[in-house]
């Protein structure tokens, strides 16, 4: 069929592009950047005004010149005036919104061409792990609220199961993660026989924990693709133990599409033909900035996507740009009464040392107090000595703050079905950040 032949050509084009010498790839990417920038100057009110105000050129001789002249685009700018980013004129596509757990989602427009480019990047990356676009897949992803309301929501409720069937996918909601549901999901997966699993990272971990010690799947999975949340070692270990397969982290977002994918040889390989990524020092880590090179009709230049990595941008074989990891949101910060501002990963590392911890959430109130809710593998409470150690070490990092630790049966997820490791009411004047 013509559509499948086009997909095959697109996959091959990505192979051919990354096989080129680094200097040739950079020249092609610079052409894409200058084309996107020129279109934005002509058609995007936000960037047109920015260029006039700062007297920016209409093209750049290098990425270094671009990064030195163009200021970062804050997420708040999209939140306040998303219509000002979209290119003028009509194009086929749709508006989408991030999963804003606080009720302040960011709206972005995705033209059909750009959407297909991002989707094909995802397919291409999965092929590194031996998974083809129409192989059977189990998804622990999505939820009833994601369909929306009204007529459009009702249409999506009907369409999604039909599309899943055509695409040979089976989907489980991320909102029912109790042990009974997770064991039932495993039974259905065993009968369905997928080659891969696609899931929120923490949800896949809970699925594995709930089915430890059970009969292995008749057909072991070939890969588990974990998205939307940081992928930690405990997740990889539990999934390999239960499903017998490696994990691959997927890094993307509603606002930027696919950004990078974990490669079998290590590192999150950036989709160089589709995005330009920078890492900017911030605190003890590096904030990620993304420039959209796809034809989305919604330009984004040096966009503060809101994520952190532990190391500056790296280069692998043939100069292929990659991220060491994706550690979490840039606003996952905790605050001490004495003025300390600490990346939440410092606190999560303390809790991860306990072998019985399955998943947890750290929440900070405006009075600086810390509440830690923990779901354990055994279902038993932590020992008092373990709680005391966590409280003491948190205090050493943040200063004298009250720390409450309690075990819970399950943890509440965001409206988008994701898990938030760190939440602090002190991160914004309104006490809220979008997811």
C-alpha cells in the first residue's frame, strides 16, 4: 500500500541521514533551522515581534550564532498567548494540550505533517530494538479523561479502541494500578502475545512488581518502552525480571513531540533531523532547551521544555548527539527555610536506597514541611529507624524542616495518568506548575 511504502521510505531516510558525516548533517540541520526561522519571522506574531525588538537577523551562519542571539522561549509565554506562536493561515492539524495537573495546561498546535514526522521518529527508534510499527503491543497508557467531553470526546471513545484493534494494540488504563487489576492485565497480556510494552515508567514497574513469581509469559516481550517519567534502575530491574526484556526510555512531550530515544548501545539519541537540543547549566544539573525543526506550523526556538539531565550534551558514534538521561522536571525543586534550593533528585536518592520501596511521592507545603508517601513492595510499613534516617538526611540537605513519612496502599496520579515524584507549593507564587 502507498502509505506503508511511504513509511518505509521515511525510515530509510532517517538511517541515511544519521549515516552521513557529522559536518554534512549539521549543514542540513542549519538549513532546516534557517527555513523554520524565516517562516516564523513572516508568520508567527510572537517571534516576529521578538526579532524586531531585538534586531535579530533573518538567518544564522552557525548554531553557535543562533544560540548566542536568540533568547530562550519560556513555557509561560505559551501558556499566556499560544495563538501568537502559530503560523498565520490555515493548515491541516489540531490543537493539543499538555496534561496540566494544576489546571493550567499549555496549548500547542500540531500540523499533520509535523505530527507524522514525530510519529515516524518514534517508529524508527523502536526499530533499533527490533520492533516494527505494526507488531503487537500492550499499552499501559491513557485514561478515560484523556478523551475529553462532548461530541468530540464521545467520538474518541469509539475511535480509540477501533484504531487500537487495527494497529494490533491492547490498552490498559493507568488509573487502575491496584494489585488485582495489574495481575489481570498480565493475564490478558499473556493471551494477547505482544512483542513490546508501552507504558508510563512507574506504571510498568508496578505491573512487574504485582506479577513477580508468576508463570513467565508464553512469548517473552522483546522490549519495554517507558515514557513520560524518569526511568530509574529499579524499574529496569523489575521489568527484566518479570518480562525478560530490556527497557528503552522514550523522551518526548506534547509541546515538542519526540525528542530522543534510548539506544541499545546507551544514551538517549536525539532525533537530529527533527529537533535541535541544548543543555544549559542549572544548579547541579542541566536544563534542556529544544528547537523544533519539524514542519508543525507552530515554531518553537530554544524552548524551555522543563526537563533536566545530569550531564551536558554528549556525542556518540559518528558525532550522534545524545543525552545521558532525563532526570525529571526542571521545576522539581525543594526549598529550605534558610534559602536553600535543592533539585528533588537529591531527596529521591535517599529514599531509593531502601529495597522495599516500590514507588513514592514527595510533597512540600508552603510552610516548608515535607510529606513523603511510600508504597512498599511487601505491603509492610517502613521500620522506624528507616523513617528516622530519611528525615535526618532530608534535614541535612534542606535544613530544619518537618518531615512526615507514611505508607500508602496506592499513590494518586496526575490528570494525565502520570506519577509526580516531587511537588512543591513553593515553586511558583500560585503554588502550581503544569505537568
